């Protein structure tokens, strides 16, 4: 399969790992869409979602000279993959993959990039809410590893809400549609949280769990036609904000 990958910023270790597991699963990374974090709309969203403390943390993480704030579990998984690339642009150059940086994932440039890639699917690794025309440009095949149980917990901070509401701590891989985490479910897998003692560790465990489940699906299936389908979400209102 030819698979596009999106990311919320160039140094996203989660997105780099996704690109690598696509490649190692015998599929082709058809291109990478990176959303530049340095724009007013995204900064405003950060303030709304996480407050000024979240904004300061994000700026610190994105600064070229900043020390890594990657969750330990994700950094450990990154090291297990033995990935030398510290940015998506580095990974793309090393693997001769086209990369486009945009300010909006739903922009004309993004849609044109997706259309010309002739991709079979896009794996969502971040970058903001997807709109109808971008989804349709992929043939309505946008895979998302959601860090929480669907349909019970939709939106942002899903693993935290699942913990708070005493719901299953699990990953749900699903297709993105125009709703908020309402697309067709492909798979779900429980998280091993026996050694998790902090919220940061829980978040890291969830991110790694989602990437590993994507790796399993990609290794087991040669095309989307053979992907499983568990159900279509009949969802209650999201517990968190829109993802």
C-alpha cells in the first residue's frame, strides 16, 4: 500500500516511528504532511486546550535547542526501533520521500499533495481537525490510533478521561470521518498499565500502544480491503475537546 502520514510538527517522534513501521511492514510511505506549529491559529488552540502552561511547554519542546520532553515510553520505543532520524525532514530525505510543510492540513496545497500522491490511505499522526475535502482526497481512508475506548470516550485527552470515568484503558484504531471520532472501527487493544504510575507515563503508554497496533495491522494485511471492521461508532458526546 501507498500510505501518507501526517504530523503536527517536524520533530514528532510518534510520526517518525509511524513512517518507519509503514516502511518495515513492506508498504510505501507515499508522502509526509507536516503542519507548521508556528501560526496564530494553532497557538490559540493550544491556549484554549491546555492554557498558558501548555503553550509554554509546547514552545519549549519545539525550540531547536530544547532538551527532549518526549515521554519516556515513546523515547524507549523510538530507541528500540533504532531510528537515527531526529526529524521527519531527515527521515524523508534518507528514504527519498516527499515532504510538504503547511500551515493548515486542510489547505489547497495539502489537498493537492494528497491527490497527487495516489495514496491508499493516510495515517493521522497529528496536525489538527480534518475537513471533508481532505478526507475525500484520501478516498475516505484516514486511519487514526485513538488513545481511548470508542464510542465511550471521544475527543482530546481520551486516555485521561477513560481513567477518570473508570472506562477501559485501550487503543481504538478507526477511520476518521467528518464527526468527532465517529468513523468505522478497525481494531481495539487493551493497554498494559501495570507499571504506569503517572499521567505522563499513561500518555506515553497510549501513544506507543497505538503505534504498535498500527504496526500489527500493517504487517498482517496487504491492503485496506483485508482490514477488519468491528463496527461504526454510535457515539455519545465526546468527553474531551475535538481531536
